[in-house]
C-alpha cells in the first residue's frame, strides 16, 4: 500500500513521466549491449 501511494505521488507531480523518459532509454541501451555481448560469446 505504501508503494502504491509513492507511485501515485510520483504521478501526481509528473515525476514518473520524466523518470520514464530519462531512464528507460538508458535501460534499453544497456540491455542491447548485454545481448550483443551474449551473441559475441555464442551464448545466444
């Protein structure tokens, strides 16, 4: 319940949208690098 309130508080202040716009592309890039390293090692 506390976590839900925290998320709702973030959304009310628009923080969630800014966080998402900033960090999701970073996470996507890191994941792409991880997949590429797995491909180079022949693991996928």
